[in-house]
C-alpha cells in the first residue's frame, strides 16, 4: 500500500507555507498582467485605429522570451528572492509612465514599456522557477505547477473583464496603475517567503559561456530534452490551431465575438487540468502525462473541423485540459533534475524552447488559413500532431519516482557553478 508520504494528497501543497505564498503572488500579479494584456491592445487601437499596431502590443510582450537563455543567466548570478522582489518593484515604478500616453504620437511609449515588461517577465519566471525548486517540497512540485497553471488561467478568465471595465471608466492609465499596484502587493508577498539561499558563486567564465552552460545541461539530459522538445512541438501545433479560431467561428455562422466563448471554455479546461496535474504526474510519470495530454489536445483540435457549436465548445474545453500537460511535465522535471546554480539558465532556456514555437505556429496557421479551408487543415494538423507524439511515447521509458528526482545531478561536478 502506498504511504501518504510518497503520495501526498493534492491539498497538502496548499498546507506548504511557501507554496501558498507563491500561489498568492501568482494570483495577485497575474490579475494585473491579464488585465493589461487586453487593455493595451484596445488602448492602442483606440488611439491609432491600427490593427497592426494593436497586435504589436502582444509581440512586444512575447519577443523577450527569445532571449530567455541570456536573461536567465541573471537569475543564477544573484539571490532569487531579492531578485523577484526587485523585478516586481521595478515594474510597479515603470507602469505609471503610461499615464503620459494620451495621443497616437505617444504609442511608442506603450510598446517600449510592454517590451520592458516582457523582458522583466522572462527574468521573473526564471528566478521563480529556480527558487520554487528550493522553497517547495520536491514531492509537491507537480501539484504546485498544476495549481500555478490553474491560478494563471483563472486570472485570464476574470481579469480581462475587470480590465475592460476599468479601461472603459478610466482609460489605459487606470489599468496601468492597477497593474502597478498588483506588483507592489506581489513584492510584499515574495518578501514573506522563508527560504535559505546560498550566496551565488562568482562566475569564472564570460556571459556567452555561462549562458551556453544552461543549454548544454538541458540538451545533455535525454529525458529533459525529450520533455522540452515534446512541449515545444505541442505549442507549435497549438499555435497553428489558435490561428484558425476565427475561421472556426466563421464556419459556425457566428460573429467574431464568439471566439470569447471558445476561449472561456478552453480556460475552464486548463483550470481543471491544473487541479489534477500533481496526482496524474505521480501516477503516469512525466513523459506519459505529457504525451497523453498532448494527444487529447491533438484530437480536440482535429474535431474542431465539425461545424457544430456543441462540438466546438467541448473541443475547446478538452483542448484546454490536454494542452498544459506537456508544459507542467517539462517544467516540473527541469525543477527537480537541475542543479541549483544552473536552474535559472536552464529554466529560461526551457521556457524559450517551450513558448517560442507558439509564435511560429500562429504565423504558420495564419498563412495556411489563407490557402486552404480550415476543415481540411484541422484534421491534417491533428494527424501531424499525433505522429509527432509517437517519438516521446516510444522513447519515454520508465519514469523515476518523485522521491528520487533530485539525485546526484545536484552535484557541482555535474555542472559549472554560476
């Protein structure tokens, strides 16, 4: 019979003080970020009338993820808790600058602030992933990452509505000030963490070498490499699927606003997936959890070709359940199996490999939908997606138990210190 110690129930993660504090910070800052994400595009559209400039708001926030391996190096050079506090206070001080934007000729300031926002976010995520690995019980990391996903997606469901209402009442500066306030609160939350961090070892090599160490470590671990590449392939296919959403809505005979219904259904599915991620990871192992979830998302994407409202909503929800599995599996494995001095760089490199393909997938999907009917593209996408999953499914092999995930890989002889 499996003991409670080896298989902690899901609520146990909520009883871990540091995990609870982290999740509070995720909820607080995630609310502000999700509100600004929507309001920034609407704001730029109102000021300029340009769809292209409005789209640049998302690009400005996404682009820094491409520099993840370099930015992640910072998270290995300093103590992570002070870095998290500092990043949150920096953004809190930066966002009020958007109050100066009142006309189209100041839109460049919005884009510049969003670019810095995205850059700080990459550093923040790398530092957070690294600190979580030392602050939260290793047996609870899967549960924590699942609940983190639930909290993030939950904010994406609620915050845009609040952001839209605040924008309607007070304009873009009002939303920016709300987001600044959430970062002040998040800084206070992170200050409450109880974690002992060793002083980082001074680097003995140049920036390029230190950055490459993270990529070399990730690439040199077959299981980590497999999980991250599988996650990247999943996000590439998901990007193609996401680019077809308005074609799907048009095929249903609905107005473009109906895409919001499908997005809400997908978000609800992701919230549900996060709640069961920890137990599922322990039962299935990381590779099978990632493959099964991605396969579920692939089948749901293919079935969106069916011109039915009910099928479209159900497929969106099922896609939301399956899609996060590869991400949660990959990041949990990275946190468990990477030495502390390297974890910031490895986590940032993994984030780049996981999320950068989304941009390529969106671009590919946007091109394909101009060339062919979405009812042909989606089944083909599902078939390609399932075929790609055959590789990790075949090579996954047995999974190490959660209690053994932090092994000799933590030794300094296995990787150079930061």
